[in-house]
C-alpha cells in the first residue's frame, strides 16, 4: 500500500516493502518512507538487506540512493558469506553501522564485534576497508578497548590495545601487518 502525503514527493509504504538496486542490492522492511526529491528510504522498524555476499539487519535504517549509503541505526548486524573456496566468512555486530557501497567502507559504532574464522575482534568502534569487489577485508581500524582473541586453535596471537590496525593479504583473510 502506498499512501501519498501532502507532499507527493514523499510516499509512505506499508506491507512487504522491497527496494532493489540495478546491481542486485535489496533492502526489505514492513514500513518505510521514500522521499523522491533526495532519493532516500527511511525505515523506523526492523529491516534486512542483501548485497552480493553481504547481508544484514537492523532496527531503523536509512538508504541514500545517490550516495549509496546504508545507515543501520540500532542492533546492526552484517554477515559476509564464505567465498567459492569456503573461506572469508565473518559476522559483525554493533550498535550502529554505516555501509558505504561506493567506497567499500563499513563504519561500526558502539560495541563492535567481528567474529571471523580465526579470531574474534572487539572494539568500541571499527572501520572496515573492503576490497573493490567486497569479497575481502583490506584493512581494519579498531579504536577504544580493541582486542583480537584467537579461536579454534588459530595461530593468530592474542592482542589488546587502545587502537589496533590490521592490514590483510590479498586474500582478504590473512593478517599481513598489525599496528598497536
């Protein structure tokens, strides 16, 4: 159901709302407001999204089509599915996230946690610089109470510090360089 408000450039959508971008990215919710003048979608309740190997959810979100910015306002979750060789998977949670599809950048704010195959990564805030195809992480910047804890017999060393920066090999999974 679409209900036009006094301003016909704003449409309140109720029901099974799905926004699909030409490149395949989808945002789904039960209630949203679309503002045509600024090409934005505002969601106050639960929502989900999929974008290639990336998917996630939140409570409250906005999407700016022109800038390709997805803002997850509360209870933000981001999943990266494994690639064709079965590796590269991770699950990330934070209070809020900003996903910039143009620059392949994810900003996590408030209790950022990233569970990877070899380690669990925590910090108050985190920035992920993804590869151009979004299939791997090139760099992670962890700020405020950062920690990296190995899991499952991993040879990753345990690290703790105020700030930790991780650079990854071309595979997007293997740590190449760490700065604490």
